[in-house]
C-alpha cells in the first residue's frame, strides 16, 4: 500500500478517536466497516456516542452522509425522496432523491430495527446490491457503508435478513467508572470550544485501500478459522453462511490496518464483531476467542502468571532454613528446579510462537528471573 495511504489511514484513525473516551473498540469497528465497505450496527443505550462517532467519521472523509431516525411509521419518501408530482402527471415515475439516502455514501439509520415492511425490502436490496428497486425504475446508489444504531438486538423474524446483512456488530456499553473523570473533563472542553473538522482522507482513498485487502495472504489462518467456526457452533453461536464467507474480508482488513499483508491468528479476533447475535453472545464470543487464539495478549497474561509464581518460589525458598538441609527439603528444591527448567522451555517457545516484540521483551525478562532463581537453588544445593 502506498505510504501516503497508510499515513492517511493512521491520521483518520487518530482523528476519529480523538474526542471520545473509551471508544477504541467502536472506532476499530467503524474502521473495519469502512475499509471493507460493509455495514455495521452499534447496539447500545442512548447517549453512548453512537451518532457522534458516525457523524465524525463521515466528516473526516468528506463523505455524503444521510442520517435518519426510523420509526414504525417511516414512509419510503422520507428516506428515498418524494415522487415528482409533475412527472407523475405525465405518467412518469420519478423520485427526487436529492440529499436523500439514494445519494449518500455513508448512511446512518438510528433505531434501524424499527424499519417497517414498506421500507425493509428497499433497504435490503440497497445493502446487498447497491440498487434501489423503485416501482418501475432501478436506481444505482453510491452507498459504501450503512451504519445502524439500536437499543437492542432485533427479535422479530422479519428483521433477520436485515440483521444478517449488518456484518459487523458492536455492543456499545457505557464507559467504565475509571473513565468518568476523563469524560467530564473532556466533554467540558468540547462544549467550550467548537471544533472545526477538516477531512483527512477521501472516499476514493478509502476505495483504493479497500482494493488492497484482496492482496492480503489468508492461507495461514484458514484452518484455524474453520476450527473456530466449529467451536462457536458447538457453543450455540451460529454464523450464517454469508457471515462465515465475508469474515475473511474483515480479517484481511484487520491485517492491513496493522500494516501486514499476511493474516495471523490475532486477526481472527475480529470474529468478536461478526459472530455475536444475541446480546449475551458478545461476552461469550470474546471469552471463546481469548481461550482459543494465540494472541500476544494471551501470551502476556501467561507470562504475568509465570512471573507471579517465580516470585512465590523465591519467597518460599528463602523461608527454608540455612544448612543443614533436611533430605526432604533437598528433594523439594530439586523438584522446583526441574519445574523451573520446564517453565523456562515454555517461555522460550512462547517467544518464538508469538513472533511479537512485546512478548519477546517480557519473555526475556521472565527468562532472566527464572535463571536467577535457578542459580539460587543450585547454590543452596551445593
Ligand atoms: N465516550 C464518550 N466520549 C466522549 N463524549 C461522549 C461519550 N459518550 C457520549 N459522549 C457525548 O455525548 C453526546 C451524545 O452522544 P450521541 O452520539 O448522541 O449518543 P447516541 O447516538 O449513542 O445516543 C455526544 O455528542 C458526545 O459529546
Ligand atoms: Mg443517537
């Protein structure tokens, strides 16, 4: 990918994130959605910055955006534009789509699952084919990504098809209590200074980046991906064939966003935005993925545990009396020594397996600590 595009994408990422507290995950989902040209639903209570995030993303892209709050009674003309009455008098069926959804590159539909049957089919074909079938005409639409927001996941079977087409899903939770203070300070500042948002990237840049995802090598993760599908299925989390197939795009996009042309196991974490259906699935999928995937995070957690047990061993050993040592204690020390040898091997292979710089650094620290304890034990045994 051209250096210039990488820079733009990074700037876009930072700028989108900038005014929000604790919305890193949401920003990531929006980025993945935009890079893949897929549709996303943000599920969460009001006031969690869902609208603000999408509006800002569109501004930073200088995209044509159409924003609408759906109700049960929303009429097609509210979204797609009114019929041209004069044309109709002459027997022609023309919609005036100016500034309406058919002209937008980014669409934000608030309360998306309020969509009624009068508009649902039109929305579905727009999502799928980028075409509005409108009575006697077909209108090709420039839609790139549609974002929906909702308080809850839909339970009406009529909405299944719509929900299925929202490839990315994120449960937007109110920020955790340790971030409340930041939120107060930040919103205060924002209320005071009105920020002028300048575009940092264009829709055509985005389309160029989009083409790059097909150059990402996905072979290395395919077997693991299929295994994860099976595990999810066995735990009652079913992905439609559409979602299974399309997951590759998101995995590739994630690799690109991390400056890689080769997908690695860590990229499969994006399944946490694709696999959940019911609200409790979000946590469930997260847990399953963190168990099943070898991610730097997972290795770092394991290293942390090893560090703690090494520290415990040190204090255990120092509680041993100085010479003379009993036969029993000598046995114990030998045992601990052998365990440490095994742990040392485990850490060494973690460093190689992960291929991650942070894991390598932390792993080497842990190796040093283990070596120091082993030295100590050898001295005690002399
Ligand atoms: N995590 C957050 N960080 C910064 N500002 C926030 C955050 N959550 C909410 N806000 C503020 O609250 C306002 C209302 O959010 P809004 O986008 O309308 O929420 P929603 O669409 O989820 O109902 C936003 O404009 C923003 O200023
Ligand atoms: Mg809103």
